């Protein structure tokens, strides 16, 4: 049961030593980004599934983009046949 203890203890001690002392060896970032820049979501891609009965069912892609005040862009449409 303790066959790997020496190796695991050595790795744990090395990791602990790095956390205590070794972080100073890492290069410093110059001009760190502000919080606003870090959470900038421009160019974010996501996938959306539109359920049956949604107001978005049956409208055109252009109308959907206008509904999003032209802040969204539909790249691809995938349609699945109705299950029922």
C-alpha cells in the first residue's frame, strides 16, 4: 500500500518548496490587464439550442440578429428533425 510513498512524498515536498520559494523565479508580467480587459467577451462563440414553442422558432436569421440589436452573428444553423 505504501510502495509509492517515497516518490509521492518527494513530489509533494518539491511542490510545496516551489509554492513557498520558487514562485519568485517566474517572470513578472508587464502591463497586467485590467479587470475590464480580462473579462472582455468580444469574439466569444457559443452554441444555442432553441426549444419547441420558443418565440425564436420560425423567424428568419436576419430578424434574430436584429432582435439582438446586431450584436450577435449567426454563423451556422443546424436543424434536427422533430422527435415526435
